C-alpha cells in the first residue's frame, strides 16, 4: 500500500486539561525533507509520538505511508524513529544493541550499521559513549531498517557542531540512496535550514505554517520605509509582522506581485527570520518613544 | 577578487576514496556553500559550475561529482544537488548519462581564454609599477573602476 508518508487530519492530543496538539491538518509530500519546528511545547514531539503509534489521538486521525500506526502497527517496519536524546539501553554493549535491533526488526540490512559505526568499539557499553557516538548509533540502527520514513526528534539538541554535521551527512547519504522521506523536529532553525525543503511550523499546539521552503522564501519580503499610516500596498497580500521605530516602519509581508512603490526598500528574508516572525505575536506594540530619537529594532 | 570565491579545482589524481559501495569517480570540482549569502543552495552550485566553466578549470567531457559525493561532502539535501544539475542540463551545459554520471557538455570559457596568461602577466607587471608609484590596493581598484567606466566602448562597468 502506498500513500503520503505522513497525513494528519484534524489531529489532536489532550493531556488532562491541556492540548499538546490541536487541529493539526497536514500532508507531508513523498521524498520531502521536512523541518518540523516551533517553540518548546509547541507539539512537535506529540505529533511524532502520534505518528509512531506511541500515543493515541484524542481527536482526528493520523496515517503514515497510507496506514494507521495504531491499528496497523506493521507499517512501523517502514518507519525509523529516534526519540529525543537517542534513548538506548545504557548497560548493553554496542554489539548487543545492534543484535537486539537486528532480531526485533524484519528487513534488517546488515551492510549499513557496521559502515556507520567504524569509529565506535562494538564492545563499548552504550552508557559510556559520547553524545555524538550515541546519536550516530541510534541513527545507524534506524537506517539499518532501510525505512521509507525517518522521524527524528531534536537530533542535534546535545551534539557539538561537528557531530551534528556528521549526523546530517549520514542521514543525507541515506536519502540520496533510498529517496526516503525525513521529518526532523528541531527548535533550532539553523540546524535544519541546510537540508529542509519543506517546513511545518507549530505554534501553541496548532499548525501555523506548512510550505515548501522555496515557495515560502519566494513569497515573503521585508519592506522598510518611512513610518506612515498603512493603507493597502500594491503587491502585498498580507502583513505578517509590523514593526515601528521612531520614523521607520518594517513589514514582513506575503507578496502577490511585484512591489513597485519606490518608497519601500524591498529585501528577501531568510528562513530563520521568517519563521521567527510567524512564531512571535502578530503585531508588536509600538514602542513609546519621542519622535526625535530614532529607535532601531534588532531581531 | 578573492580567490576563495572561486571553485577549487580538484585534481584527477587525488585518489579520492569514498565509502565502500558508493562508486566514486574522481571529481574535478569541489563545491562550497555560503549559508549567509541569501542565495539558494542549488543556485550556488549552478553558479560555481558556471564559474569553473568560464575560467576553464573544468571543460567538456569532465565528470561532475555524483549527487552522493556532494551530499557526503556538504551534508545537504540530495534533491538540491539534483535540482542544480537539472538546471545545468536545461542550459545545455551538462548531460546526465544514465548510471554513469553527469558530464560537462559545453563550455562558457570565452575564446580569448588563450590570451589570459599573457594578459595576466602584463597586468601583474602593471600592478608592480602602480605599487612602486605608491598606490595602495584601494587606489588601484578605484583607478581600474574609473578607467573602465570612463571608456565608452567598455561593456563592463
């Protein structure tokens, strides 16, 4: 059976009185490398736990590779999931861990894991590995299944930049070989910007933004100009964020055509700034300041 | 112009050894990314191939690194590399041969390329004279720019 790698429809999960995720509707395209981002507690881990059948939805539905992970857990043979912190049995040796995963997973590829772990002693206890080695081991175990969908929860959280880069290289090499779909949950946009071609931004448990990265960057512009009462601006479909300084106005906008008004300076906006603007409150209050003192806003 | 802006030619005999089973061929160009440039990653790759073609560091028949080689090197999305190569193919600059790789099919080097060495040597002699006359780098750049702009027949500005 085929189907989009990950589809959520009105998906929600309630923890007691609070919603960890609510009204989440999205379709992850086949072969995409998705950055699942948002502030802490935005619902990223909840979404991944629902997608892997570790949690049951309170409302709505989720399907992976066209199947329901709760009712049809055999689909999970095609899904590789590394939870936050790459949890593994610390008292197992590396060899025992590999053996354990080999025996509990069908379709295991013996070639992949040894190749990934050349720098880790197979007799070492998992508990004695560095964060980078453990992350590498966990990813290797997951890729050994040759999954069609890879789900990673904050894989870079405890890694130094070099270990993080190595992890990305392993992952991207796997994608080059298998055309797998990858979802990386990360609250650090810089960590995922290098590889993502699709973004899902969660805020307050809901989907704030879901888009192809290129489409997203092409459709947003930063406008800077003298402060003025805002009417409609030709070429602007929506104002995402508005910031005033003493005499200057900065707008992050969604465009629907060229902006020709010469009183605006029009610049492209980077992914990180763009996503942060969507994460922040829609309109920041105008700072109270004398008109004589120009005030600049940073970040 | 800073040399670091240019693609680094990678010699054929460097003995590049990749991971077992990935089937590397010797590559002729090494890509590098500037994440702060604001230029899309695939466009940076396209640009670096075009620059290398203009400078003649790669030529017709040379093989570009495979998608997996670039991915292993830069840790980027393989789709990005494939997109860059497709764009170069659409421009007729490279051809993809099924199962073999992507090869340079055309050149962007101007016909005057053969004169470059000679012109460069003359320019270096001129730079020595300018330095001897007490001009620093900024003054030299300013003089060159002003001369280019001041000559109506020049098409470069």
